C-alpha cells in the first residue's frame, strides 16, 4: 500500500503544469486516490533557461528533459510528464515512455496580427517561429515571407507578436487549448498541406524500466490509440535521426486495427521535399514508422541531408 505521495516531475511553464495536472487528475480518477497522494515537483531545464537562441543552436530536444531524467534515474521522481514532441528519440538507459494520455488536436494554429491567414499576409511579411519544420513549411507555402526565430513561453510569443515583432506566429493548437487561449487563433492549418510535428498534441509519461508498481499505476491512464500513433511517428523520427535540427513532419491515424501514416522531410528553405504514405496493422506501428523513415531517407539520398546540420 502506497503511503508516500507519488512524485511527478515537470517543467514549470504554464503549459507543462497544465499537462502535469491533467496526468495527476486522470490518475486520481482512475485509482480513486486523493490529490494529496500526488506531489508535483517543478524543475527548471536548460531549454527553459536559454531562450535567446534556437534549440538547434543549443543542442536539441534533450534540453527540455535532462534535469527531469536525472531525477528519475536517481529515484527522486516516480515519473515525469512531458510534451511528447519534446522527447528525444533515444532515452537514457533505464527509462521508457510508459504511457500516453488521450491525444489533443494535432494541428498548427495561426495567430495573425496583420492578416488572419498565412496566405493573406502582405508580400515580405514577417512570421515568428522557433520550429524548423514550421519555418520550412512556411517557406514552401510563401517563399517571400521573412521567417524569424520566436522562442519562449506561449505568452511570451504572443507578447512579441503584439509588440509588432512579427505579422504572425504559429503555435500548436493543442497547447492553446490546454492553456484556454483559443481566442487568439485566427486560422487552423490543414495537416494534409501543413503537417504537424511527430507526436504533436500528445502528453507522455516517462518512468523507470522495471518499476512495476509505477507501470501498473500508469497503465490505467494509457490511451492505446495515442500510444500506437506516437510510437509510429517517433520511429519515423528515429530512422531519420530526427531532432530540433531537422525539418520533419509526420502523423499517424488509427482506424480500427489498422494505422495510416503520412511523413514528410524538407530542406530548411522548403524548396525540396520527400513525402511518404503507408499503412499497416497497429501491432506493427513502430516497424511501420521505421520503414517509412528508411524509405524517404533512401529516396532523398545523402546529399539531401547536408543542409540539415
């Protein structure tokens, strides 16, 4: 019988805290446990502290997870809650992604200041985004647009927009929903023409391999469809050595026992691309993503990736 509170690790941003609270609330409901049985432990990560440069410049996705993972490995945390798209494809030894909460909307949202839609922005307009994927897709759609790096919390990016630093910015629709800020959205982009990042909209829970007590606790809130789709998307990323240095898009959809996947790799300027679509059984989700990544890598050829680093 557990007597001490479960220690939940999270970053301290409003979005990260909203996600940690959602995980806690789902676990409370699933196991009929009181709130005092969960302690939310907030840690600052290098990715949170360095906001004046792109993630590609300072080391990639692991900057949002390293401090939390150190505490997990040492046993100071029982599990950690993350945005799944922030997770590196290779985790530290002894840790795994043991559960996914039901996925939110996968799409990107436009917050426009001088026009509601990207396509309607004036010639030579400026769009702020920290994502190389979004930057490449914007350039593919509108080569005339000037793309600048916007990093920081959602509210920081919205403030920069209000100050006139850009004509528009792009944010994950899921994050704006979780923060209760959908009123700022001026357009929502179609994933068929503006595909999301792998794992976008999903919350994952990371824990220690072999910790059966925690595995049993988390199994009750794991969403099987999200687990399968994100496993497929992360396998696609892994096959491409995907990180924040690489413009990669991809999403999977479950239909009964089947899964469909669409993936895309681009050069940073958006001028060259290779797409893949495939489907198969959900039980083979990860293998499907791996094959899709290997397929586009082979078709693109090694020279395609020279610009990525």
